[in-house]
C-alpha cells in the first residue's frame, strides 16, 4: 500500500493566458511565450518577480527532421525564466509522455513541498514550414532501424495500428468516429481563440476526408499550429488572496512503463492494461472515481484516443466507446451527455498537446468560461497523450480532503 | 542490453532460428508515406505479426499480397524477406 497523496487539493491554478491558435504566427514562439507568461502572471494578480518556479515540457512532437531550437520551435522553462529576467528557485522540464499533466505534477510537487511559491506552467507548440512529419532520411538508426525500412514510421502508422486493432476486435465502424469530430469541431467553433473558430464540421466532411494511413483519416489528426498557453499555480493558502476563484488540483497520475516495445508500437492491450493502472493511480491520488467527474476532458490529438480514454477511465465498458459515442454519450449540449470535448479538444482547437483539456477544466471550474459557462461542474479531469504512456489530472472547485 | 524478463544486464542472448510463421495482430494501409522512396509502392499494407515461437515478439513488415487481401485479426502469415539492397533484407509477410 503506497502512502496517501499528501498534496491533494493543496495547490491551485490561479490564473492563465492563451494566445490565438494559428497555422503560422507572425512572431517567434519565444516572443509569444514571453507575452503569454506575462499575461498569465498579471491575470493571477502577481508580479513577474514573484514567480519562483517554472515547469513545462519542451517536446517538439514532429517526426520530421526540423531543427529543434529553444525559443523558436519549442520553449523550455529555463529559456522562459531567463528571458523574463527572473532567477527561479525551481525550473524543470517533464520528459515523459502526457507532457502537460506531467508539468502540472512537477509544479504541484514543488509548491506542496515548499520548493517554490508561485509556479508558471506553460506549453508552447510550433508548426514549422513544410511537412510536419515528413522526413527525407536515407538511413535509420536506433529503434527505427527495425521498422523504417519496411515503411512503418511516424505517429499516424503508430495510432493506425492501435485503432485498427480496436475496430477489428470490437466490430466498430470507422464511420462512427465522425461523431467525435463533429462534437470537437462544434465546440471548437464556439471558442474565439481556436484555429477552427466559427468552422464547425459536417458529418459528411469527415467521411469525405482523405484516408492517409488506413484507417486514419486526415481529420482524425489535430492540425499543427503555433500557440502558447500559460497557467499560474500556487498553494491553496496563497490562492485565497488572489483575484480569481482557485481551481484545486486533487490528484495526478502519469503512465508507467509497458512491456518492452518499439517506441511507435502500441498494441491495444498495452493501452488497456497499463492505462487501467494509470486510472487506478489517478483515482487513488485524487480520492474520487469516474462517477464524480462532471467534466472529463479527454485527449484527442488522434481521435481514437477519445474511445480509449472513455473506456480506460471507466466512463463506458471496454470495447463499447464507439457505441457510447454514437448514442449521444459525448454530446456536451445534451443533459445526459458527458462533456468530454466541451473545450473543443485538440481536434477542435489545433495541436495544443493537452492545453485545451486543462484550459477547459480551469475556465469552467473558475467560472471564467463566459458565454460557454456550464452550470454545476465542480470536479473535472484533463488528460493528455495515451492512457498507457500519458497522464491525467483531476481538478476541483473545493479543497476536499 | 537488459533482459526484459529478469532485467539482467548481461542476458547472454543468442540467435535461434524460428519457423517464420505467425499471427496477424493488426495492420494499416499506407496511402501516404512520410518517408522517401515509398510513393511508387502505395498503397502499402503493413502488418503487425506475433511470432509463433514467442507471442510477445512482434515484427512489422509489408504484406506482399496487396491491399485487397482478406485480412482478419488472427490471420496466419509466413515470412517472405524483401531484398532492399545486395546486403540488406527486411522481413515481409504473405498470407499462409
């Protein structure tokens, strides 16, 4: 029996800022991150010199051969702190999958332990010129030598293999995924900063979308974008003195090692078995279960993740998410639907890597969602990446013990 | 190199011949490749195969039967190497 999670609801999100999500920004990612960080700090009612912790993930999630340059294609916590002109007590990057939940976890640990008082968590995503995942490599080394010569490469093939295993095992129709896309784009269309603002998707548009790596269609993939989000976290005690309603972090969990696999090889049973452990640890840390979650914001960078998270987190039985979705189960406008994509997700905002999920949790629970404000949500969940390698965070309006 | 079962750092692995027979665990069909040199081969069927001798050993290779081959989970396949260059062969498969 592991120790109880001592930081439950002892750290809160107290402010945020978010850029517009665009195909290509007219300024560098570093400059956008600096401006967004300053806005988030001001939004929290703080001064830059009060920020003594920075966490993030600087992963640039492209399979292409683009140069990775801090301040240009990615922005690390160290870069951001240096360019803000502060010398934090704690600046760290999360290295695993589920980059945003992992970054939140680092921040919670630092604050709850007294390692930092005010932590800026940010994520900066870049869309380079040219093909995002295309790679002109002539030689494959490392793990890629086992699959690249056959043509197996990049995240579309990776998720395609998992998704086809799902479709075949459970007899799901690929067309059922249209419901996920329509739902994500319906909500994304209502969000002023979204790349897809005012652009909902018709079911037929999904069905007409080209199949790139069968069964993955182009529209099953989020669109690469430039965008930055920043959140300010502090202790529940300090949060009481700040202008916005605190949103407490009840617990978090990150994925665990699976069986030895090639990095792009995600057999369906790995996602279920290891994902179940991610979920178990999340509920144990947060002290809640799936029935308590009013707002489960599920990761959808590739649409099949929605099915897998629905099942792994226990919102529907394994193998039935495709039916759950088709029966109106994720319609955020229905009183009986689970609002899993009410924030638009990645498919309705752009490739913001877990930001739309966390942002929707924060906006709804802090009562700052404006015209999109939902009634009665008090416990929310944001997840990112896959259930077996990624992570999730539970948020709450109250600091229950 | 670490043994995935006992985690010993010097597991003393040796090569063992296998039958080349296996079971289909999943597949994808590439209609677009993100790598050079595949465009003229499209569509390419790539299969995920569990070897008969050890089911957690998986190989991914082209299915040489083409995109219209009748595939189901559990289909039996057999290895058929592709010679990419005089000294380079990679595993491919055909329906058994």
